[in-house]
């Protein structure tokens, strides 16, 4: 089986978001693999170990994303590819999915695409469904367990986590699967894995390599654009300690204040 894990490089989850001149910035926060995507590449590795084939990491972003892809190589992915092009700046989930689909088609002979349920910076959770639409493949979301794969019959059975329980779904390969926390426990890269990954070359593709027209990606190809971004106004609050001779006295004073403020 050939499995592609789509990953994204994002700011550390502890980063403090700021808006400067209508642009979102995370300051000097370190960049990491999107935490949700860690479950995707781990599942790709587990399935590769069980069924054979290759686990391939794929990312779209700036050249800094090479470090995120090297993390995937360090834990055991066989190959990694970066899609990077100035024309991709401003891409929304749809344009991103279209670009990833073009890269997956270029790779060819892919049985399964895995990705995290969402990215911690954008939080839309739409890319998996849109990717499946562009590929013409079945999409299985909220997957907490890959229960069964039959490489010969080209079928897959998964368990989807629902609010009211779990849903068992079957589909024909190839499929796009978005996974959630709990499907596995992502491994840490070994020292030897890190050394090996540091020496590997990661191919970079631009839109010309993928046969993509510039009008279909970036701001030009985005359905959603952000004309202006501004921080929420700071709300001033104050704390007042209410004292009294007894709990009943304190409660009465509190009630009077709430009535005066028209809360009650």
C-alpha cells in the first residue's frame, strides 16, 4: 500500500496570536508539525508496517516546512515532498485541497490519504472533504480506528467517533481519511532517525510542476478572503470584594449590586 500523510507546519500551540497592521503574527514562536497531523503520519507508519508499501509525507507551505517534513522522515516516512510557490500565498482550504490533490495525482498509485481533522491555526476542518472532492474519492472523517483493510479487495473499514457513539463505515480504496486524537500514540523520532532525515533531500514542487494555473490558487482561487483582520477590543473589567457580617449579609449586598447593574 502507498499511503500519503498530508501535514502542515503551524505555530506552537502555546504561541500568543497578535494582529499587526492587519496581519496575523505569532511572533517568534517555534513552528511545529500540526498536532492533529501527528496522528495521521503515525497511522500511515502503522499501516505501512502491517501491509508494506510506502508512507509519504506531503506538505504545502514555505521552505520552513522542510523541517516539519524532516520530522516525518525521522520517525519513519519513506519519502517527503514540499509544495512551495509564491502563487500559493492566500490560498484558502479549497485552493489548498486543489493543490494537494494535484500533487497526489502526480505521485500516482496512492491507496490512502491520511490527514488530521484540522489545523490548529486555521481550524476550519474543511480540507479533507475538499481534497476528496477534487480527487473524486470517498472521504471518511472523525476516524478513531482503522478497523480493517483488505489490500486485495481494495476495501477499508473504519470507526468514526460521533457524539452519540461510534459509527462503522466501509468504503472502496482509494479514500481520504481524517483522523482524531485517540487513534494512536505518535512516536518520537530516534537519534538515528533524526540524523538520517537531516541527510535526505526533500523535492520541492511549484505550481508549474503540478500543472496548476495561478488563477486557481492563492487569493485568486480562494472562495474565502480576509479583507481586514483586527484584534478584539480589550474589555476592561474590575474586581470588587464584597464584605459583610455574615454570609446572608454578603448575599444581600451582592443581590443589590446585581439588581443595580440590571443583571437580575
